[in-house]
C-alpha cells in the first residue's frame, strides 16, 4: 500500500520574520492528510530566488509525488517563486498565452508590466485559473513529480486547492485515511504512554499520538488514525484501537481509585 507523498513549500519573508502566521502550511497539510496523502516535509523559505530554487531542488531530489508551493506569484518585485522553480529546473520563464488571457480577463484588458509578469511561467508549465484573485497558479510535471504553485493569500490558495489540487490527490492516492480523537483526563501522559505502545503493537495498522491540552482545564487529547486500502477498513482499524485503548484506560483508572 503506497501512499501519495507530498512536500509543502511556503514562500515569503513575512513568514520567516513572524509577522504572518503560516496558516497555509497547516491548512494544506490537513487537507492532504484527509485525502489520503502523506506530508513528508514542510519547508518555509524566503523570497530569495537562490534560496527558494535550492529548496525546490532538494525537494525534487527526495522524489515526492507532489510538491505544493504557496506564495510569490503576484505582480510585485519580490514575487519570484515561478522564477525560482524555473531556475531549479534549468528552464526559462516564458510568456504563457493562456495565463495572459486569464490576466486580461481579470483586468479588463489593461495589462501593465507588473500584471504581465504574472503570465510568465516556467517553460512547459500549465496555468491554473484563480477564481478569487488575479495571479494564475502553475502546474509543471518533472519526471514522476508534479509541482503545483499556488498564491499565498489564504482565500485564493484554498479556492485553487479545491478547484485544481484535490482531484489530483484523489486520482493519485490509493489510500483511505480516517482518525478519531479521545479525551483522557483520568490519568497522566506518562501513565498513558505504555498503553499507547501496547495498542500500536496489537493494532499495527494505526498510529496513536497523544497531545497535552489546556483549555481552561488540563487533559490529554489522543488521536488514533489509520491508512488503509478502503475507508471501511481504515474505520474498522481505528474503532478497534480506540476500543482497546479505552479498556486499558478504564482498568488503569479503576486501579488508581482502589489505591
């Protein structure tokens, strides 16, 4: 059972300075995971062309099935993600007529030099329509890897992901994913750890992760997840693991009350 491997590259000085919270990375990772893909790495890089192109080359060397970039597609001088991708691939940027048509439609035919910049894609790239903003995205295939460049504005990125990327993930992924959360407030995480280990040994098709939470009161949130060939099988795996974990927690809690 081979999962679809994905790397996410978020581009922007504002992300590295802390001025902007990187919500795009978590949003994309969540969507990819629920669609059956596996996010292997998330990288944040500056708007510097050399830095960004190096990150793209490094990602390609790991041969994921899909690389998704966000940010750097706009009309300003520091929007240089497509230039970085072109440099990483050793190909030129070229004016794409289909992308130019998209730009003209957005601006009523008034295409200034900064707007024309958004229609220049790496050679062989396919423009992706932006239903919310102005900058087209770009899809380019490199061997067995697909690179998809999306805008950094969250509303634009999310709309374009749903329009263009979800169908690609569903087509390439042959794995179903599901998860369930269990709240634990009767034992400490150190006592819970061996129970989680036991569950994962007995239920090999699941992954169990605990996270301490504090929302007014302290408790432990446990996520039980599974990837399987079918959703039915994934749900059965999670249900069995949750049943076993709840039994172990109940026994431990009852024993602690007797002491």
